[in-house]
């Protein structure tokens, strides 16, 4: 649903990628449509006109609104926190937030897939190793981690869209 708040801000952006069975594109973004303008005011109006920018549900806490002073630095910090620590050592990722967003999306998508696999195998692989209550606790842990990772994945997609020039507008 958060995708319904996006408006294409730069010409030439290609069509949405094909979706997988979870409604996600190969890079972990939501494949839902909703790229058209909803309403008439964009979040970018807030930069000089005093209006507060609209941020869609799922916008990561700690990331400033697009157009705010230092917003790209806050986006970069968020994206780096979503990646392995070693990614901080690559200058291209620190200098180009759009490139970093792609790396973060791929990394977190891999974590989601690994967690889904871990959840699918947990009961069978642990049943002869630990007591049933421990197995159930492990399953709940996988489930909680999946919820967290999916929220991170959505936050990355929102930040990536903003970095690529999309604006967010409230749905009417």
C-alpha cells in the first residue's frame, strides 16, 4: 500500500520489473502499481513553502524527509546500517546513495529468503535436537525476524524511490 504514495519524479524510468510470487520484484521492491500521481501536492513542495512533507507508512525512522537538509546523509546512514559492516569500506557505496540502495535491497532480499528457508525447515531440522517448546520458540524467532526484515526491505524501497526522484503524495 505504501507504493500508492509514489509519483515518478524523473522521466525515462522504465516499467516496473516483473514480480515474483510474493508481489516483489527481483530487487526486493514491491511490484504493486500505484506509480501515478494521487492528489495534487507532492512532498517536494515542503522544501521552501513551509508545508510538511508527506512520508508514507513504512518510511524508516531516522531518515529525514526528501528535500530536507542532510536528508541524503541520513538515507546513506540508514542504508549502510542495512548492509554488512564491510560495505562501509567501498567508496562507491558511500559516494552514491542510489548504488548503495541497490546493494542494500539485494542484501536484505537475500536475508528474507534465508529466513523464509530457515522458518520452513526449523521444525523438521530441530525436532530431534531440542525439546518441542524450544522448537516453537525458534519458529517464533524466525517469524519475528521475517516481519522485521520485510519492514526493512520496504523502508529501503521507499528511500530508493526518493533517491531516484520520486515524490510521495497522500492518497485521496
